[in-house]
């Protein structure tokens, strides 16, 4: 199979004809929980969990069917109905179950099921638990629409549904002003990216008369490179919004205001990966637009360093993990921008990251549960003794993300770094630097949370979480260990039918780049231990004049940059438009009204009510008409 030579989907038969049930079940669960009111307050969370679990079961069955099928039959089209029929345009609502989409369906529903189970314990005492689980179901349904769609317009429906659900979940604790503000910030910044995706889809319709993946892939080679590049850059803008990539990354850290299960679901395993999915699904476009693919590499490389930088300076455990998420998604974007050598590695790391990062976010929630919802790591310490299940599962995620062999991240991230060196020595070096910084701040997190001496606040008595919370941790911790071994080598061949040939040879033993990566990781661990492991950690962050630390604590001044470059000019423009409307539009209308009112007032003075005045006026008018007629005859 050569580059871009992907298979044509076959018609759905058997259970594939019911693939829509994967979406319908959580959508129905959300509808039931939202529309039935308080009647389901006691059982609603189990209904939501059951809906997602059934959806996962269907995904597993369809995956098994594809696994047993011949490679040329591993893409199945399941049309549902005709949506738009205007002139030559035909848009059908249909699903595409192929090797790429089924992996996402498994991740979304599998990890989603575990997060639902975790939430049963985590949200046990929340008065609005039923509504919370309804929003979780809604999010799962929208995410499945996004990844199972067979064309860009239907994908956009899921894309916007995910945006709505994330707004509801991030701002779920709306009584907190910070949560409400974070939800609005995420919603608005994602709309910026959504504008790019919308314009890309409209351009496709104008150029190709279709938004179906198959049609776009077939016709993209005939289009002018300018338009292909434009579409690629617009798609990248959309991906930056959803995946919190520079310059649209500022919403991600604020989104930690939502409940911890939301952080795990949206910002570890699903929503932030939507941009990576979009780029990989649109591989034909980026292969035809070298400038756009280079832009993806640049954005990914910058973001992986920015996220790591932020992670080194935060004391909020969830914001450290959020910076880590930003950085790891940057690695995925970098891989996707590399091209055929990186598509499989991008998805590989996306899947392993879904396991170990969801594991760590839920582990952070378990720590917060034990510490009376305190998120400040300077108030932790020595928790490994009182939270053994949380510690050991979190440790598995820690070792996976920094790339210790043979855990998951060792295979997926190291492959990306090696592919980066194949693209450019500079890009490879920066990716290698990111790995060292990752080891530094993740070791810092472990030392501040579980190591050292206890720094617990008065009245805090840490205790292990209930089984509904620890069981998902154990499952995710297990896959944090074995996922890399299970998928290494297999995933490249598996995705070949969806993304084209994969020329990069997969290695099992460390290469020279692999040895260099492990050396840099070891240096990062040692540096972190030197700074944070030798001496007691103060309970208050010490003041510093270090510009690197100051910038990290302030999210690299992302909000200030956005306010200066976007918000302030937009507000100024809005003020000018309002002023113009008030002076020109409203002023003109008001002025005309004033003029006619004055003329009417003067005209009313002619209405005296005296008959002789009216007769005189009529006579004068008749004389004027007569004069005009005489003059016209003489002329």
C-alpha cells in the first residue's frame, strides 16, 4: 500500500448496521436524566453508567469484527439518511467504522465507563449528581458522533456538541465564580477554533461539492495547492482550539475548575484529542499541503515545551497535570505533522496517554478526596503511607509518562522523538528537551504529593478512597503499564488502511535516540530530586525573581497576550461600532425625525379653521397652476 492509498469503505451488514447504537445509548441516557426530573435522583448515575458500558460493549464487538476481517474490509460505511439536498450538494448522515474510528470509540467508551464508575463515589454527596451524569452521557454521545462521522459536516455536529457539553461540565459548580468564568473562557476560545473548522468545511463544499471524507480524499490531488494549504491551515486552527495548542491553549488550565472526573474525561482522554483526530483523519489534505503540515509540526513542538514549562511552576496538582496534558498533546500534534512516519505514533501516544493521564487525574481526585478538596501540593506530603492504592496506581502513570521501559510512554513517546529527529535535528532536540522537562516536573509532583514529610492542614485526616474510585484507578494503572507492549508494532499495521502506508520501522529495543532519551529523563529526575527531594518543602511558595518561574506561574502570560492582541482591540472596535451606530445610524434617524417634526409643527400653523383662509389658498393654488400652463404654452 502506497501513501494515501486507503481502502474504500464497504457497505454495513450485521451488527455494523447498528453502530448508531453506540451514540444512541448515551444520548438516550442523557435525555432520560434531564427530562425525568427528580424521579431518577437515586438511580440516575447507574443508568448513565449502564448506557456507556453498553456502548463500550458494542465498540468491543465491532472491533473484534474488524480484527477478524481482511484488511480490505476494515472500513465499513453505515449511511443513515439524507440530511441536505440543495442543487448539486448532497450531504448524507452516515457513520464510518474503520481502524481509526473504532480505536477512538474504544477509548471514549472504555475510559468513559471507568470515569462514570469513579464519579459514582466522587459525586456521591453532590445534590445535582443526576444532572452531572446526564452531562457526562451527553459528552460521550457528542464525542462518538465526532469520531464516527463519515463526513466533515456531521463531524462538526459532534464537534459543537462536545463544546456544549464541556461548557456544562466545566461550569458544573456554577456557584463558584471561577468555575463559571472558566466555562465561558473555554467556550469562547473554542469558538475561535470552530470558526477555522467551519471555514474549512465551506471551502471543501465550494471546491469539491462534498464534505465526505472519501470525496475530499479523492479530489484533493486535483485542487490547487493554495486552496489545499488554506484548508489545512483552517483545520489546524480548529484543532488548536479543541486540543489547547498554542495560541489557543489558555482555556485548558482554567478548565480545572470543573469536578476532577471532568478533568479526566475531557482533558485527558477525549476532548483534547479531537484536534489530533481531525489532523490524522485529514491526512490527505496535509500530505498535499507541505506548508500546513510544517505548521502542525511547529505548533506541536512549541506547545509541548510551553506545557512542560507551565508544569514546572504550578503548585495546584490538577494544573500541573493540565500543563502536562497540553505538552503531551503537543507531542501528538508533532507526530501528526511529520506525516506517514508519525500518524500511527500520534494515535499510539494518544491511546497510551488516555490511560496514564486519566489514571493520574483520577488519582489526583483521590488525593483531593482525602485532603478535603485541597489542590495545593504544598499541603500534601507523605501520602504514600495512607493512600497505598492511589500511590501505586499513580506511580504507574508517572513512570509511563516519563517513559521508563517497558511502560506505555516508553514506546509511544520515544517513537515520536525518534521520528522527530528524522524530520529535523532541531525538532528532535526540542522534543528530547521536552522529555527531560517532563521527567523534572512529574518527579516534582510525586515528591511534593507522596514523599517527604507531611504538611497537612489542621483538621485534615487523609484516608483511602472507596472501591468505586480505586477500582478504576487499578484498571487504568494496569493499562498504563501494559498498553505500550500490547500496541507497539501492531498499531502501525492496524492503521495502515485508514492513513496509508507507514514506512517507519518499529523498534522494540532502545535505539541511539532511545538511549539519549533515557539519559535526558534520568537527568530530569536527578535535577528534580536535587531541588525538591533533599530539603523540606515549604508550605508557602517562596518569592522569586527568577523570570522562568514567574512566567510559568502566570501561564506564560497567555491571558495578558490574549487581552492585548485580541480582547482589547476587539473591545475597542466594538466601542467604535457602537459609537458609529449611535452617531450615524441613530443620530441620522433621530435628526430626520426632528426635521419632519419641525416641518409638521410649522405646517400645523396653516390650519387656522377659517373658511376665507382656505378659499384664499385654493385661489392662489389655482392661479399658480394657471400661470404654469400659460407659460408652458408660450414656451
